[in-house]
C-alpha cells in the first residue's frame, strides 16, 4: 500500500514538472505562485495519506 502511495506521489511530481516546464516554455518565466501552489498540492497529498494511514491503523 505504501509503494502505491509513493508511486502516486512521483506521478504527481512528474506531472507538475511537465506542466511547469510547459508554462516556462510558453511564457519564458515561472511565477512564484505556481511553485507555491505545487508545494501546497504536495503537502495536501502527504497530509491526506498520513490521515488515511492513521485511520487504517486504528481499524486494525
């Protein structure tokens, strides 16, 4: 189960890199708000995974 979450995290990061690269290619710059949004999305994903882990441990 942990391997699946790590795999999904890498897919999320790879997707963000591709999208940010496309934005940089089109505009020539990358705004700090885009990077903050990426970090926020990764943080939300990690917190959600942690909450799911804690809930699943209580049921076992």
